[in-house]
């Protein structure tokens, strides 16, 4: 289970942003909805271990993540949190398989070629494992981003604005992929967006005002 308790954050010279307590059960699929300036990015960074809140506690798998040392937090994040950005962040000089292998290494895990093959096959891009990022289409790169996020079987899978630049058809296709992959990997899914088109796809919504 994942929870945030009494969490707030204040940037230097800025106002304090407070967040409602949030309990997320294993395997839940949530929409984190908020307009620009509502604190969505701040909460996203707090949830993913990137930004320590000024107050409060974040628990993932019964671990208070901000009680961990820097290196331990990096490894915990690599193993338990998968992040899908709006645009892929891949190392251009490495093949797709090498990019996924690097994600395993950063998490302190052994290289697992079988797992890489399994994930790429599930996403329909196994034939691209030896290709370099520049040779892939935008749709294929998006699938690689999902592959990298789920490669270490994370507890929490977060997609940051995955649909905002897509038309209706492609937005729904990406959502379907995310939901399928979170289910296949027993990962809790949180989609962070200001895109109200995707609201009907979720039964659970945490909305920032």
C-alpha cells in the first residue's frame, strides 16, 4: 500500500502547498488531476522520491521513503517506482535492450535478458530490441518508455501527462496500454494529468484544486 500523510511543501519565498491524505491500495488505478499551478508536479515529485516534502510522510510498501539515505532512496525508487514521461528519456547511443538493462543496473539488480524480452514482447516491440532510439517511431518510443518503467516490476507506476499532446484515438490507446501493463505487472497505476478527456477511464480520482 502507498500513502501520503500530513504532507505539505513550501518552496523558498513561496506559499505552502498542502495535500489531503491519500491511501492507495495495491493494484489500484488512480487519476491525479490538477490544473497548472495546482501543485500536481510538486505532489508527483514527492510521490516519486524526487522532492522531500517540508512536512509529512510518504510510505511505499511500509517504507518511509524520505527516511532513507540518498543512495538507498535511489535504489528503492529504481526498484519500486516506474515513471513514464510525456517524452521518452533514452540514451541515444544505446540500443533499446541496453537502455532497459541500464534501468536494471541503476536499481541494483542483475541484468535479466529474459525479463527484457518478456516486456518488449508484451508491448509488441521485441523486434526493436537491437535498434537505436532514432530508428523508432514516436509510438514505438512511447512503448519503450512504458517498458523501461515496468522492467523492474515496480510497486508504483506513474505516468506524467502521457496524453496531453495526443489526439483522442491515440490518447485512449496509450491509456489502454498503461492499464494493461499495470495489471500484468501487479503495479499500482497513477496517471497525472490535466487532460479531462481521460477522467471517465478511472473510478479513482485524486483532484487538486
